[in-house]
């Protein structure tokens, strides 16, 4: 397992779940560890906290998509499982920004890049996404940038 505070918290959560005999929680935590380890092996690096947050965010996004599909299909057992997974992942992710905080960060990025219109959306997104990694969904960020560049 990689070094870093987040990796240590993840390992501690695995140990706690093992001691509590919480099979479902343990399964999700081991899946998260496996996701991190897979990226480390593929890229031949040891991930620090920022890299782990990126991997967990990617996994969280997949679970959210699966949740939406399960809801659409009316599969309540899958909805419950996905919601449980999201609940296990949440403590390891940075706090989500609310709309006002997101707008403040986007306005600062627009000012820093000198963007004046919707044609420069990519330039602003390139500046703002690394700063918001794991703290705001890309779709929310994109919508905020579009709205502020048009108005």
C-alpha cells in the first residue's frame, strides 16, 4: 500500500472493518485498495494523497453512474448497494464545494486566464480543474464556467 495519510486511513478502516466483522464495508474498502494498487502497478509509481483522491474520485463517479442506471431500471437492491458504496467512499474524499465557493474559484480562474467569452471555456477549465480535483464534479464546474463566461 502507498505511503501517505489517506492510504493509512484507508488501511486503518480495513482493519477496523475486519475487527467489526463488517463484510460489506470490508469488501468496499478492499475494492478501493485494489483500485489504488492497480493504478500504482500500471503506472509504476507510489501514489500520494492527491493521486489516491483522483483514483477514489474516478471510482466514485463510476458508482454514481451505476446508481443512476439502477434507479432508472428500478433495481432497488442495486440502488441500495451503490448508495452503501458511496457512503463508504465519502469519508476518504475531500469535502464538496458548495455553489458559492465553486463560483468564487471559477471567477478567480477566469480573471487569471483573462478569458472573455465562451470560446475560451477550455482555457478556464484547464486552469480550474487541477485546483478543484476531488472537490467538485467536472460537470458542475463546466456549467459554472459556461454560465459565468456568458454573463
